[in-house]
RNA sequence: GCGGGCGUGGCGGAACUGGCAGACGCACCAGAUUUAGGUUCUGGCGCCGCAAGGCUUGGGAGUUCGAGUCUCCCCGCCCGCACCA
């Protein structure tokens, strides 16, 4: 008898795979490719259970597809630029590069111990000059292709990290990383012109069939396309005109005022001579745009004194500066139609402006239309609107847009919520933006033969702000064009730039070109991408933009989308623990007594279990994957991650569950260890043999279908079922032994993607010389999968009264007779006449009395 | 407010196109063998009931021979977006 020792066999097989280069991928046009990718980690120092779950799912897919004969690319790397490295430098005096590379080394070791089938020869770290030099080259190409813009604009400033943030990185008015309330500043910044692709990014979402609908909706909302019209109002006594955007040009005759954002140029102009207006603007700025402020704030306005002339009826409309109008959206100005917009209505009531209904709901005659507390935003017919009267809303929109265009007072216009992607960051640990500022020549790209622009190593972190700004020499260069003294750009890229193209670099990670077109053409798109929902907008949208920009600049061939399939996994949760003082405890500080009570592991004081929450340091409910591997082995951790909870849902890690998995893996070990030797005597195929073989082949079919459909928890359940079926069957005679061994071998082959080390070991112990990882996936025999008998339900008036086992395909009449002959059915029918019998072959008979 | 998702035993969850609700696992209970190593094996386990039987998928109505699944209303929870004109 032998024992299952995870640590021994896991190391053993990892070394074998490594020596054989089993997971090295090479492009091979004669074989179908499969590119499976998990979102690469930030090298924070240690992997966490969320990584373990994500990467286990990806590894199951990779190993399964490899067994199915695909040429699989499954790479791993490091999203290595970012603030934590600088914080480590500030707090501990360790250089960001040193900190990062040490973390990478440790995390790589941890991932290796999990037995993930990565092609480590393709490993990349985005902080390496051999990676970011290509990013700089791409940027220069984007610059030439007019995909980049440099302009002054209002930006989100994170006062803790001392840097600008993209709109996507501001969550509820706070920095996504620091949590600090974001301020508004006006700065000159580099932008990637993602809005050029707004329509395409939106339209192509519909074709991403293997993406979660949730993610597609989130991107759709983020891009926020709205169709409407620009209206230009003449301003009384002025030559310039006021441009407003509206999605309801049909309601123009109901306009009773115009309103502009407090940041609007007209306000700035008027505030110069109007102290009250200036004070009003100041107050609005102070209120800010945080969630609570927005929710509770009244609609406030201040008359600028300007008068807009209605383009059709010539009325003079007051122009207000208003706190609910956003400079960032549309034209930064609106016309207010109080009868048909709730905000405008509140505003009009407050300032005593007229309210004229111009849309009548269906069935209401024009004179009866009254506006109460609610604006009417539904469909209807136009009234009080001159040439629009009688038209339905959609027609009126079209008619008004046409009329505006014909008189030159406006035009159809589509606007987006999506903004251009501001990529300048005032930080050290990022990719330098490869341009030079010359007082004579302006912005000059760094010549390509001078790439990469390397980060200087000798920087200090003893003062706030960007260390590159303080560096004594780095930024002082000569202008490549006029040779005059010039200044290097000291901003670095948003770290989301690196992760926007790493999937393409993996196709040719050591190539001298940023992306080798042939390699990319073979491997891309990523067939299956796996990661967290938190990247639903940021990373996934940026990558979709980059793919288009790279196609346009010739780095990639025609490639519509980077990720053909996307899977977003749930989080890993754990119970929280509180001692009697209400202090949080770590799981390892808590012990469970025999009676089930929780106590402090050292003091024995009572402990209560709190909510089950996402693992986080602040909740102290974390378990370290390294401890889990040491205590249980990688295979147990991998199995646990896939069992019970569907992969897209949250999963609670429990010690009891891990124990349960270990017990099961031990049981598998024993089954193989104690399996009777194959006798060679092939005996008659009796019922027992057939039952084993059917169970085996049905498991192959069902398990395979479950893996294909990402139903890992169901797949795992099938394996338990097969084990339950096989248990004890080895004693059924020589013929059964052969079938039993077939069942065991199948089991071992099926578990291989989940717990590959144990599977490889058991496969060898079953007498195979060929590595399991090089053995094709088992095929189910259709003859054994097909059912011969089926169990059908018999209902009387919809209530189950009996089940019958009948030959598959039994004719309706025969099934009906069998059902009516059943004593339990007869009892339920009693002496009532049978009115009707519904027979669904192979499923059910329902007797209606 | 808008958009999306979800609600099934003590728990995680199964249930393909409407057709045996509760697969499988955890926890628990009973028994057996006993284990140096996190034992192993057998059986039970939605609720009520001694039983026959009845009830049961958040609540209510509807469609249907038949509803966890479809439709409508309500309740609760989660996620995303939000003065977006």
C-alpha cells in the first residue's frame, strides 16, 4: 500500500514537464491553434487566492484544449509598472525596479508550484526596456497616424498619488487606487484618440458573442452614444452664437430658457464684469461633483444677462449659468424645455420660467394637456409647434433637424459619453513618453534610433511629485531637430497602456519588431480570455482600441477584436472572525473545537464568525496560497477552486471544503493503488460490465461537454458520480475487472486538466509509459452513451404517481398502456373516467381524469 | 432614476428546448470496522406526518394536461451607470 504525497509527486512531474518543454508553443500552421490567456498580474509580491482561481480555470482550458489536439499558446507575464513600486521606494527605500523584479521572482516560483501549464519562455515584464521600447515606437506611429493628441483640458487630479487619472479610473469621485477625492485641474496632457473609434467600438460589441452580456452592456453604457442635434442660437446684440446639444430637437418650440455649464467660455467672459455671477460659479465649484453632492444638490442657476433668440419664433430666451449642465458633455450648453424634461421643469419652477407643453400623450387633446409635478417624456403628437404640429415624436425629430440644417441654425449630431483617453501620468515608475519639448520646434518625437528612452536608475523619492522632474540631468537634452537645448517629456504613460497590447507581444515576445505580423496573424485573436469583472471597462476597452490603432498603423493585420471569448470569474470569499472585543482575527488565529465552536487558537477565548466577504487584508480574512499548497498540495487547491460554485459566481474558501477535496483525492489514489491487475481473461459482457462501461462513456461525454461550456462545477460532480458507480464493482468477476480498469483509467484522464500532477502519477502507476500530458483526450463510444432503456414519469392530473423503466422509443400506445396498468396509477385514478392521456415519448405520461 | 442580474434544503449548488425538483459536494445523524499520520466503509438526510399521504423552488395571479423554467404584478438582494441634455 502506498500513500498519496502531494508535495513529492507535484515537484516530480513539474520537473518532468519542464525538462521535456511540454508547454513550449511554436506556431504551426498545420494544426489548429488555441490561444488561452488569463489577465496577467501586477507583481505585488505574492499571489492571492483570486489569482489561483483565475489561473486554475485558464489552465483547465489550456490543458483540455491541448489534449484535444490544439496547438495551445498559454503564456504568462507581469503588468509591472505602477504606483505600489514607488510607494515601496518611499516607505522602505528600496528601488522600484529591485522591488518589482524580486516580487516577480517570488510570484513566478509560486505559480510554478501550482503546476500551471505556461510557456515560460514567453514571459514578459512590462517594466523591462525590451518591452516598453516597443510601446514607445508604437506611440510614435500613433503620433504620425494622428491617433494621439496633446491638449490642455480639465483633468482628474489625484492629490494622494500626485497624478492625473483617466475618467475610467475615477470611481464615485475617488481615485481607483488611492481612494482620494479627485480634484479638477487644468493641464496639458497626451491623449489617445479613442473617441475616433467610438462607433466601431460600440457596433462591434454586438458581434462579441462569447463575451458576457453584462460586460457588453457596461461598455455600451460607457461609450454612451446619443443621437440628437446641435442647435445654434443667435445671441441678442452679439455676433457669436450659442451652440447647444439636444436629443429632443422636436421640443424646441417648448424652450423657455438656455443654460450653460459654469465652465463654459461665455460664463468666464461674463463673470469678469459680474461679481455676483463670479461668486455663483465659485460656490458651484466648491460643491463639487461627488455623488452625495449631485444627489442632494438643488438645480441652481444664475442669469448671465445674455439673451438667446429662438431660431423659429424669435422669442428671447434667458441664458443661465447652471450647476446641472456639464461642460464635458455635448456642447456644454442646453436649451431647457420644462414640459418634457424633469430637470428643466424643476429649474423653471424655481426661477418662474414659462412651461409650454409641446407633446400631447396619445388620446389627450391639445387643450387638455397640463403639466403638473412630472415632466412628460413619453411618446405622443406634437402641439403648439408650428410646422411640427401633429407629427409623432420620431418624425418631429427628423423634421426639426432637417429644418435646422436648411436654415443654417443647426444640424444632426451624435455625441458620446466616452472621452479621449488621457495617458499622461506624473509618475516615475512607468514608460517614458518619447518626446522632447523644444522652445523653437515645439514637440519633437525622439528619433527611433534613440529608443528606448530609458528610465534613469538614480532617482530619489524623498519629496512629493514626479522624481523625473527633479532628476538633475535626465530631462536636459538637445533638440533632435535644431540641436538647441531642450527638455525631455517627464510624464510617463498610464500603466493601462502596457496591458493594452501585451496579448499581442506574447505571440513574438523576443522579436525586434513590436509585433511580428506573421506570428500575430497565426495566434490572434485570443480564443479565450479569463479575468475579473473589474476590468469590464478600463482594460478591455483600451485593448479593443489599441487593436484598432495597431491595425491602422500596420503593426497588426486586419484584426477586428483582440479577445474572441471572454470569461469573468467570481471572487474568492472567506469568513471573517471576531474576538470578544470585536477585533478582526486572521483564519490561522482561529481554531475549531470538536464541538464545532470557534476559539482563539492560542488563548482559547471564544471567537464569532462574521460575514463571508471578499478576501482582503483589511478584513483579515485571507488565506495564503503558499500555505495552502504546503498543507494540501496544488492539486487539492485547484480542485477546490473548480468544485461546487459555478466559475462566474463567488466562491467561499473553507478549510472543511479543502479537507473534503483531499479526502477525495486520497480515495482516487487508493482506488488505483488497490485496483486488481488486468487478468487478460475477457469474460462475457454481462449486465454489470455493461453498466460500468456505460457509466464510463457517459461520463466522458458529459464531462467533456461541461468543460466546453465552462460548467466546471458540474464537470467535477460527474467525476464524483463515476467514482460512486465504480466503487465495489471490481469484485464482479474477471470481465468486470477489465471494465473497472477502463473506468479508472478514464477517470484519471478526465481529472488531468484539474489536478494534473495526481493524474500523471496515477497514469504511470496504471502502467503507462507515455506521459498523460501527451496522451489525447478520451473518446466516448456513442453506442455506450446512447440510452437503451429510459425511466419515464407517470402523472395523474399532473401529480407524480409512478415511474416506469421502458425501452427507449417505446410507442405512445404502449407507453400509455404500461402507465395505466401500473397499480399505483390505477389507485390514483380510482373509479374516475380517464378523460385524456398525454404521452411524451421517453419522458412522461400524464393521465387526466 | 436608468440598465443588467439574481432569489431552489442547514450550506455551496444541479435540473438541456416547459416534462420525475433537490444530481454532486459540504455539514449533520445512525451503524460497522477500527485507524499512529486530515481514518475508512455502510445507511439516512427538503418540510409536515406513525403511516397512507400532503406540502414545497421569495410572495401573488395567469397560460398549460403539466411551470423552478413562460407572462403579469409585488417583495428582497447584488452589480454597473448617473444632473448625459
